[in-house]
C-alpha cells in the first residue's frame, strides 16, 4: 500500500505503529480527524491474514468513527485501534498495560474502548496505565454495557423512520421483523412490543427466540424468512454485510432500520439499490450511535438518564438525514455523510478565529479532565 497516498485520500492525521517484543504486542492506532475533539473509537483484536489487512481495517474503521461522532453531534473526532494476533494466545495483563502506555503516549488525542474481541476486563487493564479509556466498570462513573442505550436509540430511530415514511406517530400496530435478539435486539423488542408493535423475531440461537416470545409476546420466524416477511420495518440486529444483491430484492418492508454495524455489503451499490426500491434506509452508524453516545456521557460524568435523552435525539438526527436525502435526491447514507462533513468543515473554519481569540472554551478540554 502506498501509505501516505492512502492517508491523503482518506484524510487521516496520524497513524501509530506500536510494538513490544516482550509481550508480543503489535497494534496500530489510527487517528482520522480531531477537528471536533479527541479521536474516540474502540480497539479491535483480530488475527489478521496480513499486516496490510490490519492497516486497511484500522484506516476504514477510524474514518467511520469520524462520521459517526460528527453526525451524532458529539464533540469527538474519529479514531480506532487494531491489535494483531490471536486473542486466545496473546492476552495478558502486561500485554494490555503495554497497550495502555502507548495510548497514554498520545496525550489524549486518542481515547480507546471495547470492540470485537476486547472485553471490559481487558480495557480495565488498559485503564491502569491511561485515563484515555472509556467503557469500563471499575472506575467511578464508568458507563458499563452500552447495549440498553444503543437499543433505546434504535427504538427512537425506528419511530422517526415510521413517522417519515408511513406518517404514523405511534408504533401501535406497526409490524417489525427483528433479525438477531442478542444484547441490543432483546432490549429493542421490549420497547417495540411495549408500544404495541407487532414484532417477529429470528436468531441462530433458538433459546433467545423462545425467551423473547415468552417475555414480550413476539412471534418466532425462521432465519430464512425473517427479512422476507410482509412487515413495515426490517430491523437487522445481528451481523453486518447482510444487505446485498440477493437480500435487497427479497425485502417486503418499506423501512430498514436496525442496530447492526456495516449493514450494506457495498455502501454505494446497496444504498442506491434500497433507494431505487423505495425502501427507506436508516444509515447504520446514525441509528446505532447510542453506544458511542453512552461512552461520551461517561467522559463528561456518567448519568444514564442524560445518555438516554441524548440517544433519543437520534429521532431528530435521522429525520434531518431523510430530509436532506430527499431534498438532494441522494441516498440516506450519502446524506448522513454530507451532514457529518459539513459539520467538520464549519468547525475547522473556526480555527483561525480560535487562534486569535484563544481556545479556553474548546469543549473537549473539560471532557478530558476526570
Ligand atoms: P450480540 O452478539 O449480543 O447479538 C447478536 C445476535 O445475533 C446474537 O443473539 C446472535 O445469535 C444473533 N445472530 C448472529 N447471526 C445471526 C443470523 N445470521 N441470523 C439471526 N441472528 C443471528 O450483539 P449486540 O451487542 O446485540 O449487537 C448487535 C449488532 O449491533 C452488531 O452488529 C453490533 O456490531 C451492533 N452494535 C452494537 C452496539 C452495542 O451497544 N452492543 C452498538 C452499536 C452497534
């Protein structure tokens, strides 16, 4: 990869390669953009096939965090870390504390948290070496499991989508097919059924399906049919990449709005395919931002009530995305990208004024004092 060419195209500020022979740590931290505040994004551990795959992943994921944080109205930039290697073989106290020292060496330009294969216990070890960490339980004011707040945000995102597409202000009688009833899905099913929606559920884990049928009166559907049901909303809450050339033509829902990350197999092709079919798509990183909103609240002094209020604002954020998409005749994922870029551009434009006036009120300075 022509690294600097790639960084120029994607707009990254800094990429840090971290290595420690004693523990076997090999990590890459990518800081994409800090215009709006310190770069926040989780740390993923994966046994990548090649170092180039790891680099590509961290560049893509950190850029995604810039957009997510910007469109969600948070005073945060985008960053991400990847640790290369087999989690079963490499994890140890010294391993994560060493990673913590690397994070600390960036002086707060990057704040880390959990992601794939990184558990709360691991991130707590990182937190022994740096304050620039979020999503931990042990520290006073820690925010813990983000999934209830993520589900709360998705629920409000579904409400906004139903209002926008179907003109209904309530979910009573609206039908929703939820694919995946895990941590986020099951909380979402609870909110939907509580408001009187007719909910269908499917999961590869039959026990989880049974539990949601029993607890919330949802109706079980098969794994093959969940996206083909004649419902108002299809809510993907399992794995990413599900919306592809095969699945999109089979959808009967007029709205796709769910928690899963990276729902479109290919952003440009499949976003357009949904639009052409007249299906309203809630961009995944907009509707599932409750998790990062929860972590942001932890940095400011955690209060679950405030975190949930902020997550409920996803209703307005999504409505703006839909209006922008319709006004410009573009896909909803393109519209959310534009809104994020416009916000960053406007704040970046303030920098010369900030240099003249001083930046005592730069919002994230307070965020970092803990
Ligand atoms: P989870 O692992 O608790 O739940 C996922 C569920 O999907 C599991 O019950 C699993 O059995 C099921 N599943 C997997 N493959 C399936 C398939 N093919 N068909 C049906 N069900 C299947 O994960 P989660 O925390 O609930 O997250 C769900 C999605 O939301 C993920 O894509 C995640 O990246 C995204 N997300 C989660 C959060 C959060 O706060 N947890 C925040 C943002 C985004």
